């Protein structure tokens, strides 16, 4: 299937949109400027319906094809928010907002889906309805969940949903997906250790050292992955914060630990949650103190549906060839709140090759504008066995 020339011709325009979004990054749900521009452009493109405020600041554009016999309604999702990072990329369109940066490529995702929307609205050469989903607050705010809870799937009767993310390290011109677990669940843990304060030099034996207890808890938690989780499955427990004390000669009463947990299996997730609380409390008791654990479930596993992941892989092979498609991608321990949409409807996440460069969330990350010009409109024609499923995958 050839590259759609009209979409390829949009590459400069998409790059200009992206650079503007990059210069003006916004965090979480506070994407008012970005969402406003997205909504304005969707209206300019002639979308049949443009709705703002879905999931607080999300935007939805509805584009109906020339035909409707299939009855298909396909959702296409891009995220809009940036990260609280000071940019060091040195690009001429670097962030103008200190401490905020598009370090994960959501500016590129938004620009590509806008390009897709413009092409679809111009041509309407498909059977069914395309729902363009622009989501806020992917970076820890659960914007995908907020949009689903706000009626995203039911209001427009979305039957399938597809998402994409750029992937540094995956060669430009390649993409990857897999049935089943694609990305990990992401949960937060907070452990509060209670001891007994005292003089660190003159009377440590009279105290219960919360710092010592917290240190032992950090070590003991690693035994959960090593000895409780099936070695053929995956889990990560990382303590990334340890706060305690006010002076060099005082043993503090309280220590606070924080971190993240990643799993690829719901049963492993349940196991890890239970064991973290048990280990923290038992270690604290062994040293004469106590520990309280707060486990907060954030994003579930990004679980691709087999049929839809296979469909995406087949489409990609038609475009870039078999040798550039990895349909058995080894799951990553990163997380995505597109997982909430995949819990609500069948669909798949695909990774788009960016080529070499810094990883996402790096202060010198640079999105590869070359992939903006490789947008493809993929239409599956109906047969007696299945209806038309029209959607766009924006691939290098």
C-alpha cells in the first residue's frame, strides 16, 4: 500500500505544529493552550463534531467516512502533556517554559494525529467513523482513565481503539507491537517507619532507629522479586526516596520511603502489593519499631488484544515489509495510561521507530521530525467475514 501523498506533503506543517507545542509545554491536565489549538484546527479541518472538556481537558474530533455500511467506529489516540524537566536539548525551538519540556514526544504524537485528522477530513475515503482522541495527563495524571470515565467510549460508541508511541532505539522505518502485555502496570508505594528518637552519639541504645529500620526494609523488599515472584514472570520494586532526620546527632523518630512497582501480570501485582506490606511491617517489628505501607495503584498493564495487535502488524507489513515489523515485541517495564482505554475496548498500542537518540524522559531528548512525513492511511475493505475497520497508524 503506497504512502498517501497528501499526508506526506503535510510533513512541514506537522513539524511546525510540533515545534510550537514543544516551545510551549504544559503539564498534566493544564494543557489549555495545546487543547485549544487542537480544537481550533479540528474545526478548521471540517470535522463533523469537535468536543472539548472530555476528561477535564481532553479533545475529541469526529470524522465520518463517505460510507457507513460497516457501522465501524475506530478511536485513534494521542497524548498532549509534557514533563517537569529542564530542557538541555539545544534545539532552536526549545521550551520557553523553565522546568517544563516535551521530553517524551507527546508534541509529536499530537502533531501526527492532527495531520491524520486533516487528511481524513479532506478525503473521507473510508467506511465508518474515525474518532480522534487527544488526551491530557498521561504522565502520571491518569488522563486516559478520566476520559473513559467521562463517557469517551460510550458517547461515540467506539468499538476499537489504537494508540502509538515513539520509540528511541527502534530503527527509523520500523515498528513493534505484540499481543498481550506490552507495557507494565505502574504503582506507587509509601512506607512510613516509626521508631523512637534519641541522641545519636550519647544514647543510641535507648532509641529505635527509624533510619536503620528503613535501610533494612529497602534491602528486604528485593527478596520479594528474588524469592516470591515466579522467575519466568517479571516485577520491579524500586525505592527511590528516603527522607528522615533533622540533624547529624539526632536519631529520628520517623523515616519515610517512596518508590515504584512495575509488573506485567495482574496476579503478580496482587502478590507484590501484599508482600510489600508484610515485609515492611515484619522488618520494622524485628527492630522494635513499626511500619505503615500505602500502596497506590496507578496504571494497569497495557494489554494489547490479540486480534487488534495482529491487525496492526499485518497493516504494517503491507507498508514497510516483514523485516521491519516486530510483532513479538518483548514487553517493557515502562507504563502507559492508554491501558485504561484498552480495558474499556479492544485495541492495541504500537511503537514507532525513532532511530538513535536519547531515551524518553531525558533532558536532551529530541523527537525525530523525519517520522512526521511517514503517515499512512490504512483502510481494510469489508468482506463477508468482517466489516471495514478504517484507521491511521503513523509509522516511520
